[in-house]
C-alpha cells in the first residue's frame, strides 16, 4: 500500500512546521562579511602582483620541462652516435 502526500508550502513554512531555527538573518550577516572580505582581497590585487604570484611557479615548471626535453634529446643523440 502506498500513500502519497503533496504539500505546498514555502521554505519558511516548512522550517517552522519542522521546528527548525530561522537562520535567515545569520546567513545575511555572513554573506555581507564574506562580500566585504572578498572586496578587500580583490582591491589589493592588480595585474602586476598577480603575475608575480603566478609566473615564478609556472615558469619554473616550464623550465624544468624544457630541461627534460633537451636532456632527452641530447641523451638520445649520444646513443645514436654509439651505434
């Protein structure tokens, strides 16, 4: 036997019915705080500081890959000469 109930209510009405706390004001306060922090962080970033932050790591990785490539080529060239 199956019984099905369709209840139409707003989220606020459902929270009240189940006895859940109203956290809307806390969520609004937290979102305002998050927006404030994000705005502060974005204001401190400019293109130059982003490039300084990102480029050294990526350039180092690129240089390592390039060195592996060249060492692989020079190593294979030496093997061909030995044959």
